[in-house]
C-alpha cells in the first residue's frame, strides 16, 4: 500500500511540474501573439479584439500619412552581401521605431521596403521631419 501511495505522490508531483511548464510555455506564446497582433494593427484595435469587443470602423476629419522608401535599394542590395542588407535595414528601422515610439502613430510595412506611418487628428502631435 505504501508503494502505491508513493507512486501516486510521484505521479501527482510530475503532473504539477508538467502543468507549470506548459502554463509557462502558454504564457510565452500569448506574449508573442500579443506582440505580433500589436505590430499588425493599431494598439487600440488589438486591445479591443483581445478583449472580445466589436471594433467599429472609425472616420477622422484629418489624418497624416507618411511614406518612406529606401532610395536606390535595389542598387544597394546588388553591391552588398545579404547580411549587410539585413544589418542596414535593421539599423534604419530600429532608428525609425525609436523615434516614432514617442508618438501615437500606427506604422506598417508596405510593398518591398516601403515604411509608412499614420497619425490621427484627435491624437496628433507635431513632428519635426528632417532629411
């Protein structure tokens, strides 16, 4: 009987460890999917979707849209290694992300290497753009 109780205790402890491990994996995956969702959609829309709310279409009297493109990208790529291109783009878009993170804007990546931002009038903040 003692052997049976010890085996059941061991089994229960093992199950608790498995549940804890799987819970941690699930939480990590949820963080990754939340991050991805917020990269694909404006944060306010992503939050509504996550909470199960209906996301109604919105209309704005005024918006600002900024498009950016890497001039000569094809030429740069032809003279660079794939790793150099990745490093250049990572540096460039990390700088972009650092600047726009200070403003309430939604960013996206368009066709090829086009980078775009949208700011809505009700939350618009002045941005100084330099070349």
